[in-house]
C-alpha cells in the first residue's frame, strides 16, 4: 500500500466516488428483495443513476486536484526529508571515521601550546589555533582525550563548511569527502572556497578534485616537502574511493 494512502482515501474525489458507486451496486444486488412500490423508483431510473455515478467516477480521474496534489507532494517531501537527515548523519559519521585519523596523522599531536612559525600563531593539539573561541596562548595545555575531542569537533565544522562550499560533495564517495575535508582543515575554508578543487567538486568531477590536491604544497610562499607528502597521502585516499 502506498505511504500516502490516507491522503488519497480522504481527499481524492475519484476514490470517494468509487466507494459510493460500490455501495450503490451492492444495493442493486438486493433489488429483488424489495417490491417496486417500496423503493419508489422505476428500474430504468435506478439503472440510469448507477450509470451516471459510474461515469462521474471515471471522469473524476481526469480532473487535476491541485490541493490533493500539493498535500501529497508535501507529505512525500516530509518523508524524504526525514530519510535524508538520517542518511546525512550516517554519511557524516562514516566520513569522520575515515578522515579524522588522516588529519591527526599529518597534523601531529602537541599537548602544550607552541609557536607555529609558518602560520605566525600559537597552536595546540592537532594544529588548533583556538580554544573555546579564543586564540591559543602560551601555557595552554590539553590532554590527549581533550585533543581528540577538539579535533573531532573542528573536523566536523570543516566538513559541514565544505558541504556549504560544494553541496554536491555529499554525493561523492566517503574517501573523497574525507580527503578533501582533511585538505580543507589544513588550508582553511577561505582558501578552499576560492579553489579550482571546489569548482570540480561542484561539477561532480571527483577524480579531478582528487588530482588538485598535490598542487597545494606551499606555506608562507615556500614549497614544503612535508606538505607534498601529505597531499599525496590525501590524494591516495581520495582516489581509493573511485577505484
């Protein structure tokens, strides 16, 4: 039975007229049990009414019922939305499970605030530059568990940020989404938004997006072998979802 059957059963003219016609025909089966004077109807009149009801029932199938159509569309959209939200949550969990360890691997772990000479800022844990909305300061300290929680939270922010930049990315394989988010975590959403990589994601060119990763190997205007190594690792993960 279709999911929106309640809407059809209560609002569709053709369905309601079909029910009326069925009742009318059922009554006709008992015709012989009544005397003509009891029914106060001629046989020809009774049959004419039945024929007209059947004709109206069929004809009503051809009439567009705008309000019914809108009600069914709204119902389906609501159901689809609920399914999409559940699916999106599942996809996000899968992407985080694949991507967070990759980011942690390349960002490293530093429990005490230290000076990043390339970024010209203090960072902590896995390259975080803020703690609870404020810049990292000398003397700040975080445990391993706190660093893991911070990474997961920040990583989720970058993932949703990339979905805003390139909404079609959510349709890409998990490995593509994970690799691209790891890259964005490193280069920043501002740079990601202006990139050719983002354009390729919006065009659903997953392979092209993966192959853009090795181009991001500079920091402070300097080529860094460590960044190239990271990008090659990210591209490897990215392409693994397409093979």
